[in-house]
């Protein structure tokens, strides 16, 4: 007698695993797009080797921005009575507030080599992160109402 093989369905990733993989892919896309922004800024006259426009710096801050955004988004979609309304106000406000350090950086020059091109590039990077994060978060945790 021979035993017939039993068909076993491959294990499906858990919801948390799918969420983690999706977030990692989204961060990688945002980092790649921010690399394009940094390259354009360099070509447009940003100081060569300017710290905030180097891969380690913007990759770290992109990942941290995603993590903070996901934490906030998750809390709001779970706890707010009207998460869609809260997010429709909060996301643009947070984006605009994220420009404040870049404007201060430009005005005060506390990082040597800061130019207008560099500061604007950093602001564009914030927009890139939000443009990738919000649709990703909306798929992973759609806000109700």
C-alpha cells in the first residue's frame, strides 16, 4: 500500500504579517521616491553631501514618519467616533506642521550647508511620505464614516 499525499493549503500570512509587509513595501517606495527628490535637489544646487539629503538620514526619517503616522492612524480609526472626519483635518494639519522644522532650518541655518533648494526638497519629501502613507493606511485600516 502506498499512502497518497495529502494536499495541504499553504499557510496564509496573518493579518499582522500582511500589514507589516505592506508597510515595509510602502516605506521602501517612499524612500526610493525620496532618493529621486534628493537627486533632483543635488542637481538643482543643494550642497553636495548635505546631511539631511543623504540616504541614511531621509530613510530613517521616512521610516519614523511612517511609524508615527501608522500609530496615529490606527488609534484614530479605532477610537474616534468619526475617524474619517478627524483624519481629513488632521492629515493636512500634520503635513503643514511638518514643514515648520524645514522653514526654521532655512531661516536659522542650524545645519551647515542649508540652502533654499535643500529646505524645499525636505518639504517635498514630507509630501512624498504622506502621499504614499495615506493610501497605504487607508487600505490597511479604512476609516469609517
